[in-house]
């Protein structure tokens, strides 16, 4: 082919993108989320939508570490919680609910998490990648202990509740639109949706940049990538820092929605990290989009599980075993987790993509 | 000049440094309290050694980082708890023999049950992901979820109180230094386990094969030894050690709860990072460092106790990234 220049390939790729079905599917999903407050105005569904968005984005940022860099971090929940706490400190405990403090919350969260992520990567990447899992687990547990013990500083186990500023506050109302009252909650919902969309596009751009390609090369064969002249240490540090900063920013958004932080719900290894790991495995590692599928699956199941339990009790009042198993739904998820790792290591999205090729 | 001096006196200098570090807390603590704390620290260190040595051996031979070790530890504690419940009369009896018998029975039952569990885990789950660290961690983490949830299914989700055998509780008063009896038992037990492991590793043919396997797996296989059988065996022994640690620790802390594995797994990780992954002696030294420093700091500055271990770990990582001891030693 005479016109096989990189620019030509680029155009060709773009054209194919607008023709493919999955592109329109993605647009539809975004449109659906945009319409959620109008279609299902109940608090439960809007909350569920926010949880899916936030956790989907968080899992995508975790995927940058796990799927694109090949590093397993148990401290991702800690960075998420750090962001949430930064926000709580700046517009709650040590500041006041104003737009300046809100912006400062994001900036401080990004800066603090970047510094910590760099420190951790300098400490651990010198050794072996598996040390990263152990050391981040230790540091994450330490963070929880500190957040609980230093109750004068962080509010301890009771956490911090605060109010969000201006148009984001619960009491704010802008009047009716299409029969729905536009409250501060709905504005916050759109703010979170658009921010997460922006962060997600940034991550997509990151993984498709030359830097992202090098990271995948390092993941697949570190020695070869190094022999080709890439400084693996530098690239891995950059990727870890990028993923962690995004996690912290998402933590800020989560704090804005909850208007409350405590150690268990924002920092917990066995709460946040467990969910994130389940989501990334079910959705598929190294796909970014998989995060949203995993998040949607897990969050919807968790929300409707109590209903399912009641249904099971009504339908089969005698089957005690069934009740016990539904009470211990985490057991089922654990088994599912192991099965997916063994048989579908690429997850839902990865398997679909693999079948296409 | 200085370099040769360091080389010649390397061992002595290290010992002296360790001695000074060990005596440093005396500046802030009364000598009698110091002795009590030291014994408490040694006991805690020995219990941590039981957990950490399993992680270390399994990693050294099989190159598998077992995140399910904490769940196996909790299973051991719960099996021990069940034996105690069944033989409550013996536990509460005022005779050393009966107490000792029930304690040993609890340990044997826990070790056997959890070793079988370990074999199943290795054969069904871990074997499929040899050679891939990332998947090993993920899959053993998944196994942790399942094992902990199974504890909740079988024994219920609540904390349970563990009874101490009657004659094990209480203190001795030796020259005004208060020494808890059970701590002495722990120290004794830990030293025995360390001695047995070292004997097996250094003096038996099996031990030689295992040590050779740590150095070069392929070569051992080429020499005609079934390395996969060895893997299963070592995994079972590691699981048994975790169960032993679980029983001992639950009597030490007077309670069992489903999530107990997580806390001690974390301690075990810190221990093996300090001591060096794959080294049994390293696990012992690391465990003693963690146990002692935790107790001293908890007495001097209570709020810093949780952080001191992570701090030591970071310092060790900075000066010796591979830990204090080499694998296989």
C-alpha cells in the first residue's frame, strides 16, 4: 500500500471507531446515566448509579496498575480514602464549605497522594513486584489504624460529617425542570458523572499513549523492555502515581456525595479493596471498560440482595441451606472470583474481545 | 582500612549493634518492667514466627506468595476452639496433665485439619497458577474470602471467647519480676518448632532436597525427585504451622474471630520482609524484632505501636532490600 503512513492508519482507525457498534453502545450507556435522575428519581436508584460510576472509575484506575503495569496494590483503597479525607478536612473539619476549599480539596488530595505513591514506589520497586502487594497491604492497614487511633485529628471511628458548598448542598434548589425538582443532590450527581467521565477519558488516553504502550511491554516482558532501553523503574513509578492520584480524586468525589467519611467505609482493605478486586476480576483486567461492568454487576447485586433474600424466604420457607448461602453472599462471590481467575483470566470484556479476534 | 575492619568484624559488629538496640529501651523503662516486656515480646515473636515461617518456606521452595495463610491460621484457631469446647472438663480441670493433653490434642487436630485443607488448596487452586505471581496473589486472596466465609458458615459470624487451660493461666513472681506462665510456654514451643525445622532441613535427606529445591527447582526435578509432591507436602506443612500458630495465638489473646487471620498475616508479611523471604532463621529473627519492638513501643508510646513495625520494615528495605537473611539459610 502506497499510502500506509502512520497518519493514514490513524485516520483509518478513527473512521472504524465511528462505524463500530461498541462506540454507539458506549454513547447509549453514557446517555442512560445522564437520564437516570429523570427516569428513576428515587434516592435508591440515583445512589446506585453514583456508586456504579464512582466504583467503575476507581476500578479503571486500579486497572492501570494491575492490568496495564502488572502491579498488584492493596493500597488503592487507601488512596481513595485519602482523597475522601482530604475533602472532609478542607470543607468540613478544618475549613469551611466554600468553592475555594472545594477546589483546594482536590488539589491537596492529588498532591498528597502523588507524594505518597512516589514514596511507596521508590521503596518497593527496587525489590520485586510481589513486594508491592505485601508492603501496600501493610501501609494500608497502618493508615486505617492511624485514622482510627488519632481521633482528635481524624474524628476516629465516628468519622467526619460535613456539608457541601453552594449549589452542591442538599438544601439548594433551582426549581422544577421536566417535573423533577433540581436539587443540590442532582447537581452533585451530574458533577460526579461528568468528572468521572473526564477522568476515565484521561485514563483511556494514558493507556493509549506511547507511555501506555511501554508500560504494557514492561508488564509482558520486563527484561526485554529494559533491554530495549526503557527505564522500567521510571515508567512504573509514573503509572503507579497516575493511578493513585486518580483514585484520590475519585475519593474526593465520593466524599462529596456521601458528605461523610469514616475509616471503614473509605479506607477499609476488606471493604473497598475487596469490592474493587472482585469488580476488576469479573470485568476483566487490562480493559478499563471492564471496571464498569464489574462495578455494575457487584453493586446491583449488593443492592438487590436483601430483596432476593426476602423472595427466597417467601418462596421456599423450608430451604434453610438456601437462606444460609444467601446470607453469606460473599462466599459465592469468592468462589466466583476463583473460578473467573482460573477459567476466564481476561474477565467479561477481555473474553468478548478475545473471541472477536 | 575501615572496610577491612568491617569485613573482619562483621559478625561481631552486627551482634554488638543488635545488643545495643535491645538494651536501648532501658533508658526509658525500669529494669523489672523491661524484663517483663522482654518476655512478652519474645513470646509474641515466637508466635509470629510460627505464622511467618510457613509463608517463608512456601515462598522459598514454591515461589508462591500465599495470601491464604491468614485464613488457614484462623481455621487452626477455630478447630482448636472446637476441641476446647468439646473437652471443656479437661480444660477447666486443675491438673497439668489433663490441661496439657487437651492443649496437645487441640494442636494436633488443628494441624491435621488445616494440613488437609492446605493440600486441597494446593491441588485444586494454587497448582493452576504456578509461575505467575500476580495470579497467585489474586487466587489465594480469593481462597481467603472463601475460607473466612466458611468459618462464618460453620461457627457463626461472632467473636468467641477462648478459655485458657486452668494451670496455664496466672503468673510466676521471680524476684519481683512478673512472668506470665503461658508466655514461657509460647517461647518454649517456638524454640522447639524452630529446632525441629532446622533439624529436618539440615540433617535429613528430605531437608537437603528441599534446600536444593529452594536454590534450583529444575535441577532437583532433573535429578529424579518429584518436585510437585514436594510442593504439596511443603504447602501442607506450612498450613500446619499456621494452624499451630492459630491455636497458640487464640489462647494467648483469649478470643477467636473470623477475620483474625488478616491481622496476623500482616505481621507475618512484615516479619518475612525484615528477615528475608525464604529463610527460616530470618523469619525467627524478624519475628523477634517485631515482637520485642512492638512491646517496648506499646509501653513507651502507646499510639505509635502499630507504626513501629512498618517503620522498621521500611528502614530494612532501604538498607537491605532483600531482607536480613538469604533464602534457604
